[in-house]
C-alpha cells in the first residue's frame, strides 16, 4: 500500500523553481474530479513563448514551482457526473485558460478569454479553489468541460497542440476582421509559430498571401513550404515600394521592436492591420493611419466557440502546423532555441512517451 503522500502527488510534471526558468521533474497534486470536470491524460504539449516569460518571471508575478504549458492535448480518462460533451477515450484539448466567471456578456457570447473578471490562465493562475494552476508539462490535467475542446479523431494530436494558442491567436482576429474573403490580399509579418499559421489560414481562405520578413533566409520556406504567393524583404525599399497600397489586411506576428509606418503604407484604403505580437512599444505617425482610413487592431487568443470552430476547420481543410516533436527532457534546450527563433515553427513535447 502506498502512503497517502505519494498517492496524492500523482501528477508528474516539469517545473521551474525560480527565475532562472530551468525546468526539472516535479511531483504534485491535481484537484479531485468535480461533477463538471474532465480529467485527461496529456499526450502532447506545445511550447509557447508564454512558457518562457512566466518560467523566468518576465512579468514579475510568477508563482513557483511553476509548471508551464497551455497548448495541451490528450485522451479523456475520466469525466464528472454532469459532463455531457465528452466521454472516456475522446481526444481533447485545453488552451490558454481554464476558468472564467461564466456570467458576463463575454462569457455568455463564448468569448471567455475577455471575461470581465479575467479568465483564469492554464498555468500560474488562481483557480476556483484558491490553488495555483499548473500547465501541460505534466502527465494529466483536470479541467471544467466548458474549457475543453473536442479534437476530431482524424486530426493528429501532436498537430492539434499548437492550434490551441498559436493557431487561435491568428484565426480569431482573421475571422473578426473578415479576412476570409477569397481573392483579397494578406500580408504576414514574422514567420514564427503564429505567422506561419496566418499564412496557412490565409491560403485556406483563398487569400493572396505575401510574407514580409527581415530575413531573406525565410524566402524559400515561405514560398515553397508554406505556399505563400509572394515574399518581400522589408529591408529592401524597392520591394516595399512595389507592395505599397496593395494589401487588404496585415497580420503582424513579430514580437521584436520594429517600425510600423513602413508596414502601414502597404495597406489599401480601409485596410486592416492586426497586431498579435508583443513588441515593447507601438509607434506610428497619425498620418499613416488617417490617410487611407486604416484600422489598427490588437488581439489575443480566442473564445471557446471559435476555438472549436477552428479545430473543426483545420481537420476539414487538412491544415497542420509545422512542428518539431521533442521529449520533455529536451524542454530546456527547446526553450533556449525558441528564444533564438531556431524552430520551424513550433516545438511540441511528446509527453506521453517521454514523461515517465
């Protein structure tokens, strides 16, 4: 018979213990399954830049030990007595949040990410029972069914993981700003985890897609691997001049600091520029906005309704993120490589086969 201590700490994870962010094995307790909860074995978890920020106390609010990961997929092992949508054996996912007030106008519209009282983050958040949430670098998770998503059986679990943050972060504003009109033109700035999904969605929506990058080394992959129609080097004034006033939409996924006026000049009249990256500041001339009646918008991840729609859309259209699968033992190296942008285009941890 195992003692109660080891029985309780039945969830194995990898955690950061301090602002160095170094991850190592960590045993902890998940909450008991509630009547509305789904408990599932985690098979894969994507590595997002958010994992870097909070594991290293980038915002000054990290609660250690911290188990990162909010692109989580797996297989249901148990459901609460009230759960209707899921059954044991289903393929499911969880994204960036695991709770919200469920009663405000945004929650009522399936936009829980914008909950008036604040959504509860999947890791480093404060759950309903007062405990700190712990993410997907772990063997299993217990989540209220509202914040779980059904992953179609024909869609690979490893590929589904990045959709739950990187995918929905670009899909949501693209739908909101009607970037699904065939024949329109889309510019994508930055070709990382988010940017490459914007290219894939743009092509699936029937848009004419131009990748705009500071690095000519991205040209071959943008055109040949991701299927973009054009590639423009942003540091080449002649290439940028040719592109002037030609784009209906721009999705800017670049998180490094960069000038905005040159990119705004690429939009047509009434063009829409959506920022999904997080540079340290956004600075542009009012003229860039006013002349041409342009719109600049921001966006974070999406609500539960559109996240499920996106998963179903990706399965129907056979849209797959480009991923590099790694074992949990490689997580620290993967994070170092992510910081150096040395990944095409999303690391996914094979939790099932490496976390023992």
